[in-house]
């Protein structure tokens, strides 16, 4: 492995690691208040490593949703990774598939942005490993640290922290909604569909979220696809 390229990747990924610090810390803390042990919370970050999907999983776990539905919801939320890794594959240097599979596991929205914006015609494999490793390490380590902090909070604060989970979802959603009508429509439609199933109790929590996510995504994409076809050329 090219050490210089690897350390350059570590350096490029420092900003991601710093950004993950508060988010992973909060996840670990909320995982503790949800009832997960430090091993369970850390294992989720080690094997799932899915950011927002992990937060969503905490809500589903707290409601006793079937594990299969949690996996399905996580898959739907993270299906964009197929597109990101496919696009990134065109910029990476030739490598064995199993090696690509290893660093592909470390591709997140943030690491994808760092790698995709590199000016090199072909990105070196050691560089990709460096970016992915420091970001991944930060997420896993601070998940555990957050859980330890949560375990030492007074009981009433641990109970109150459940509210922070919903605040975190709002914090993740609002920035992406600014100036983006498509995201606003998607969020509102998904909320309406999920609310309908919640009040009518036609579906359980897990299925409700899954159906609302898929239905709203497909419907909004159809609208925008038709809108694009009806626009004059050059618009």
C-alpha cells in the first residue's frame, strides 16, 4: 500500500471525522436511553455504519418493530449507496473486487463527496482507504463514548433524551429542505402517508414507514419525470 497516498486520505478525511464526533456521540447517548447495551450500540455502528438509518432504527427498536422490518427500512433509506458507489467506481483505479468491496463499505454521503471531488483522473485505492478508515473510526469510537456518557447521566435526563431523537431528525431534514422544493414535497407526502397509516392503524409502525418512504419517493419521481418531459428543450 502506498503510505503517502494513505496518509493523504487520512488527512482529507479529518474533516469528516470531526463532523461525525457530535452526531456519533449523540447516537451513542440515545442508544443508551433506548435500552441498547454499549456492545449492541457499538456493534450497530461497526456493522451497519448508516448514520440517519441508525437513528431511525432506534425509534423502531423502541417500538418493538420486527427486526426484518428494521432491516428493510434501513435498506430503503440507504439504497442511494448503490448509485454513489457505482458513480465512484468510474473514478477509482483498477483493483480486485474484494478490495473494492472493503472500502465501498466505508462510503457515506460525506466520504463520497470527498472522493468524488478529487481532481485526480484516477483515485488511488490507499487514498480511499485512508478517507474511509478515519471517518469509520470516528463514528464507531464516539458511539461508544456517547453510550458511556449516557450511562452516567441522571435517570431523569436519560428519559428526557428520547426527545432529542426527534430533534435530531428535524435537524437532519431541515437543512436539506431549504431551497429544495422536491425534498419539501417528499417529506410532506411521506409524513401524510405515514400519519394516515398511524391513525387508521392499517399498518404497523415498521411497515408504515417503509410504505410511506417508497410510495412518496416513487410518486414524487413520477411527477418530476413527467414535468421534465413536458418542459421545452433547453429549459
